C-alpha cells in the first residue's frame, strides 16, 4: 500500500514561461503513468509554489515533482528549508522544466524537453547537492532566503527586477531578460563594495556579482563557470571596474564562461561571503527578487536530494 511518503507531490506552476496548456502538463503525467510512478496532483490554478509545498509537507509528502521554472524551484526549496518540523534530508526533488530560462537544470544535465525530463524519475539517480543561504535587509529587518542555483546582486538583480516588471515577459520568455539587460546598461552605475570571501577581502568599484552553487543564470549565461554543486563551497563571480563598452564586448563570452578571463572580472570560492556596498544594491535568487545589501552568504553542504540522469556526476 502506497503512503504519502512514497508518492511524489506535484508542484505545478501554470504561469511558468508563459501560459501552459493542460495538454503540456498531461503529456508529462502520461510519462509518469506509463512508468507507474505514484504521484499526487491537486489542480490549483495559482502560482503559490511555496504555499503548495508547505501544505504538502504538513500532509506527509516528502518527495516533490516541480513543474515550473527556476522561480518555482526557488519557492519550493525555500518551503523545504524554511521549516523545522521535518529534516531536509528526507526530501527529494524531481524537476520538470516549464520555465523561460530553466538555468538550474543546465548544470545537472536534466533534459529541457518536459517529457524527456519526466523519464528520469524512473531511469535517473539521486544526486545530493549543496544549498546556498543568504541574509539580506528586507521589510522585516534582517531576513534570509535559500537558493539551489545562483544569487545575483547589483546589476544582475537590477536587470532581473526590470524583467519581472516587463509586461512582455510572458510572451518573450528568456529573450525578455537579454533585451532588458541591454536596455538597463546605460542607467545602472557602479557602486563601491567591500566583499569578503572567507579570509580574502576585496574593496573595489562593483558593477555586478553573483554567488553560486550551479553555473548558469539569465537564460543560459555561464556566470559561474567554476561552480560545482556538491563541493561544499560557494562560487563567487565579481564584475568590478569594467567599462560599459567592455561589458558589451564580453557578452558574447557569457555563454561559454570565458568572460572570466577579463582582468576586471574576479572569481573566488569560499564557505562564507559578505557583501557591503555604498549605495545599497538589490538581490535576486533564481529570478525571484528579494531585499538589499548588506548580504551574508553561507553554504549548506549536501543538503538537498535531486533526481538527475544516471550518467551525471
């Protein structure tokens, strides 16, 4: 007899990457049925992945199928880690990409086609990755949020906010971010920053930066090519006193991660990262907008079980 602990609970975001038709969702469900995967789906036409996950935990579910984008994943991860009733070692996530960027899956080799990603729930394996945690200044004072992929700040978060505000985002998908990135280039200015990575202190003009557990964000830009999901370290990329024409010239190298060869860009690794700036800057995690600096980042080693293709790792 199956129990809720055996069954996968489906967290479906009907707005990820634009409006998805019921046939898109049902195509994935057909794969699950053919594989005799026990899953539970309670149809709710809302985007509250955080609330859905928390209610599912309370009902006894410990395994989750996330059908959405990076933002849906972010909400689900935070629902798992911002509760203390169940140890996070009990949870397992299977990601089915329905978003516009789908950046987290790129590092882990999860197929971009939803029906192909659904297949790994029975053919794949369990991989345990680290999770990042960042403390920031929010509406309630000092607050914190977790991330499985990348947390971006300064220009990265500025562009993210402008993209979220763009009414064309649901139609343009991942292209919206890249168009907004160029539109925002003229208006964003460098800030003065002090970044501490473990015992290394860097004081510099800062244009943009990220702290990562995986390699990609912004619809396929490899902003943290040195990130390893399970090495117990945070990968830091700092875009410092580079000129704006220089940023444009490096855009072509973002997809391959070779932009880090530029002398104005610095990559580091550490277990703890702090960021202080004048003036304050914004923060985004997996495309979700949060508060402002100062930031303090920490790593939670081997914190989340995810299902990946059997050939990965």
